[in-house]
């Protein structure tokens, strides 16, 4: 009987440590995107335009204006951030060298993704 109880406790403890859970805050869908009337000229041939987007910051939405950025490597494409009605997903660069996240809090540094992931 002791062996059965011991085995049951070990099994239960193992399943608790293997459990996967996450905590998130739902703040609802973001406002509609803002409309850019005139896109500025690209600073160079290897820059890509990133449309402006809303991103979650705590319990509110903040707007990130559109900007030009250099991809982290040739052939990388920008996957825009999105909200599926329930969850927010950050934007990122994707390509044959893998996926690279983007820190939208570093405003004004067009080369950050290119420089940080070379």
C-alpha cells in the first residue's frame, strides 16, 4: 500500500512540474489603425516600410508610427503585429535564418534590427 501511495505521489508531482500555463491581461481589441497620408522617402534602397500599428502596453494600447527599417538580413520579411480578437501578437522578422523579434520601444533607430541580428 505504501508503494502505491508513493508511486501516486510521484506521478502527481511529475504532472504538476510538467504543467504549462501562462498569465495574460486581456484589454480588448486595439482601436482602428491611423491613416498615413504621405509616406516619407526611404533613407536607402535596402530599407522596408513598416506600417504604423497599435501595441499593448500594460492595460492600454499605444500607437507606433510607421517607419523605415533595415531587415536583420537579406530576404527577411516583416510580419506585422496583429490582434485576433482575443490575443495580441508582436510583429517580427521572418526568413531563412529564422525569426527575429522586434523591440518597438526603441523608437528612432532604423537600423536596430539590422545591427542587432547580423
